[in-house]
C-alpha cells in the first residue's frame, strides 16, 4: 500500500523531470505531469522536438497524456518517423482555437495541426489517441453548419510521400482529417468515432476530405461521424417509440461525410472502410465557384460498409465547372441508409439543376447490397443541359428495410436503358438528399 503510493509521488516530482530528451537525431517527448487545477501545455516541447528532429530524424511521443494547448504548424518535415504512443488531447479553450486555428483556404476552413513536407511516417501503433475535446464544440455549435475557426484535427498540407497509420480519434473538434495539396499519401488502420452525448449533433465531423491531391490510399478505417440529430429514446420508451419514430430522424441539412473527395482529387483508392452515422462514400461538393474548375477523376471505393447512414455511394456538385470522371463504387454493404445512391448537379442551392455544365461520366456501381431506410434506393438527377454519360450498375440489390418494392428515380442519363440502372420513374430537379419517408 505504502509503496504503491510512493512510486507515483516520486515520478511526479518536477525536479526529476525532463519533458524532451534529444539523443542524436531522436527526440523523445514525455508528457508534463498534471499539477494543481490547470492542465500543463505540452505543445512547446512537441514543437521543439519537431524542429530538432524533423529532418532525417525520429520523434517519439511517449505513453501518457499530452495536453495540446496551441496550434501546431509543422510543415518542414523531411524523412522523419513520428511515433506516437500516448494520447493527444486538445484544450477546451474554444475562444483560443476560434482565434488561432490555421487557415486551410478551402471554404474558409481551418485546422489545429497543419503537417507537411516529404517522406513522413506518422505511426500510432493502434495506441495513439487523438482526443479533440469535441463535445464542447458540438454543444457550443448547436447544430450550426461550418463554423469559422472550428478546427480540423489533422491536415496534411503540401505533403508528399506520407504514411499515417494506426491512430484512433475520439470526439474530433470538426473534420477528423483533411488532405490538401498533397501527393502519395497512405492512411491506414485508422479508427475514428465522434458521437455527441448531448442533444446537439456533432455536425461535419467528416472522416477525411481530399482536395487538390493525388495518389492517395485509404484502407482499413472504421469511422463514426455521429450524424444523428435526435438521440435514440431511453430504453424504457424505446419499445413504444419504435412505433412512433421507427428510426432516429436526421434533420441536419449538411450531414457529415465519412470519406469525401473535394475538387482536384485524382487517383484515390479507398478500401476496407466501415462508415457509421455518416454520408459514407462521397464525391463532392464540387463546382461551387464558376471561376474555379474542380476535377475529380480516377477514384475507386472498394469494400465499404455504410451503416445507419444518410447516403452511401453518391456525387454532389454545384452547377459550376470542372468534371467528375471514372469513379467506381464496388462491394458496398448497406444497412439502413436513408438514400443510398444520389446524384445532384445543384446541391444545397437548388440552383442550375438543369443548366449545370459540370460533366459527370464513367461512374460504376458494382456489387452493392443491403437495405435502404425507405423505398427509394437511388435518386439520380443529372443536368438536362449536360446529361450524365456512361453510368453503369452491375449486381446492385438494395431493398427497403420495411419491405416493398424499390424505386429508382432517374433523369437525364445518357443511354439509360443500357446502363443497368433499374430506373422506375423520373427524378425531379432538386430532389432532396435526405428523405423522411416512403415516396
Ligand atoms: C534519453 O534517451 C536515451 C535514448 O533513448 C536514453 O538512453 C537516456 O536514458 C534518456 N535520458 C533521460 C534523462 O531520460
Ligand atoms: C510513396 O510514399 C511511400 C511512403 O508512404 C514511400 O515508401 C514511397 O516510396 C513513395 N512513392 C514514391 C513514388 O515516391
Ligand atoms: C462510437 O461511439 C459511440 C458512443 O460511445 C458508440 O455508441 C458506438 O457504438 C461507437 N461506434 C462504433 C462503430 O464502435
Ligand atoms: C496512383 O496512386 C498509387 C498510390 O499512391 C500509385 O502507386 C500509382 O502509381 C498511382 N497511379 C498513377 C497512374 O499515377
Ligand atoms: C488491413 O487489415 C488487414 C486485416 O487486419 C491486414 O491484413 C492488412 O495488412 C491491413 N492493410 C494495411 C494496408 O495495413
Ligand atoms: C482489406 O482487408 C482484407 C481482409 O482483411 C485484406 O486482405 C486486404 O489486404 C485489405 N486491403 C487493404 C488495401 O489493406
Ligand atoms: C472488407 O473490409 C472489412 C473491414 O471493414 C474486412 O473485415 C473484410 O475482410 C474486407 N473484405 C475483403 C473481401 O477484403
Ligand atoms: C483545380 O485545378 C484547376 C486546373 O488544374 C485549377 O484551374 C483550379 O483552380 C483548381 N481548383 C481549385 C479549387 O483549386
Ligand atoms: C486518370 O487515369 C487515366 C488512366 O490511367 C490517366 O490517363 C488520366 O490522366 C488520369 N487522370 C488524371 C486527372 O490524373
Ligand atoms: C480509372 O481509375 C482507375 C483507378 O481508380 C484507374 O486504374 C484506371 O486506369 C482509370 N481508367 C480510366 C479509363 O481512366
Ligand atoms: C465507361 O466507364 C468505365 C469506367 O467506369 C470505363 O472503363 C469504360 O471505358 C467507359 N466506357 C465508355 C464507352 O466510355
Ligand atoms: C463483384 O462480386 C463478384 C462476386 O462476388 C466478384 O467476382 C467480382 O470480382 C466483384 N466485382 C468487383 C469489381 O469487385
């Protein structure tokens, strides 16, 4: 008893403590002990390690709890191994982050950690935990959409030849990850779960968004975006409530995407991903600015499960310029997906649904099975002035979860009859992304 009390006391004595140990080109950071009521800030030592060992070196964050009280702008790495064994917990000082988060230029978004350079291996060995303290963000954000300054957890920026492996995220502040202006990025074995425990939804805790990036491999992820705005009723009521409200309603107009490709993403491979409470696999939004074309080409999703999600294998564009070409959605398992397949040329605005000139072509769905929440498996409205070309479906079998026949709504698909899409009727312009019942 006495010994077990003494040991922690000895270890927490500040005098014996060195938070950063530099040995040759290896920097090892250990967390500062928590003393008193205010959390320490481990960011200075971590940044110091990144500076000292970020080129041809190794950075080790030891086991334990690191408090991250400041933004990290680490964009000069070259040939570095970053090994994280402990927990990184971002501080609760929302006002600080709103003021200080680093701009990523895309749509006014910003980040808490901007990481870039070449030949970077960031490994977490299944032990690293990134805790965004997100509940505070969900509660203060009160179901609003994109809040300026609300930070993305980790952004790869001007990064080349990168491996990110074995990291767990919980309660991310905003998007878990963003890959921008980067190439040859492999992100494997990641586990993300942001689920609100209050009445407020997480809102836009996307798993990953890519933008202006190429040659990206995403594999072996489990992602929960927490995209359910009404919580499941307490157990005592759930038997009766299940008759009144069969499934939690989703009232969030901008549901979060699990894996999403934004403008200028090419050669992206996504496989073995399990998405929950999210938009699952998504291309877009693209073409929001007529002056800036957005190209998304050569994207393949393979072996993806979409559970209790808003959509599954879908494409959303504004009526701007650019192109979507050569997209494969293969081997999807769906469970209770609101509207699995969806294409719109006029997302969120309803403007230019039939005048959009942003082409969508060579899109293939193959081996898609499982259940839709309602009786519509797909709503595809392509622009009348620029019909979708070469959309194909093979072995697609989606059944409404409460039985009945499946509807497929289709408009302006070139060679629709030979597409393999089992269209049953036309899809009106500005057809909603989320349905609230059978149609
Ligand atoms: C610093 O790290 C080296 C190599 O890992 C280790 O041998 C040494 O004991 C450490 N020094 C301190 C003070 O922790
Ligand atoms: C791509 O990045 C990986 C590290 O993830 C590296 O091993 C590989 O050599 C890079 N490929 C090229 C073509 O540079
Ligand atoms: C995510 O976390 C929530 C809350 O802890 C939990 O209910 C849910 O099962 C988790 N999701 C997965 C896929 O494990
Ligand atoms: C696509 O990306 C992968 C993974 O980075 C790479 O190995 C491959 O060479 C790229 N393909 C093309 C055509 O650039
Ligand atoms: C993905 O997970 C499977 C099964 O655990 C494993 O065999 C495979 O090596 C993993 N892939 C990568 C790229 O780590
Ligand atoms: C996907 O999972 C299978 C089965 O675990 C594994 O064999 C395969 O290597 C994984 N794919 C990737 C790209 O890791
Ligand atoms: C598909 O991915 C899951 C993980 O999400 C994995 O368990 C399964 O083995 C994979 N299947 C194949 C055929 O690769
Ligand atoms: C995408 O790439 C095109 C051409 O390479 C460029 O004109 C455009 O500005 C880029 N779009 C964005 C949003 O960066
Ligand atoms: C897509 O892949 C094809 C075939 O490999 C290639 O010719 C084309 O340049 C790629 N598109 C882009 C934008 O990289
Ligand atoms: C389509 O994209 C895949 C990668 O997903 C690529 O291998 C293939 O070459 C591309 N095909 C064409 C016609 O561009
Ligand atoms: C249709 O798209 C597929 C990719 O999904 C591609 O392989 C095929 O060549 C395209 N067919 C035509 C006629 O362009
Ligand atoms: C579709 O499923 C069949 C049967 O399991 C399989 O042989 C085929 O390779 C799958 N297609 C793709 C593109 O994965």
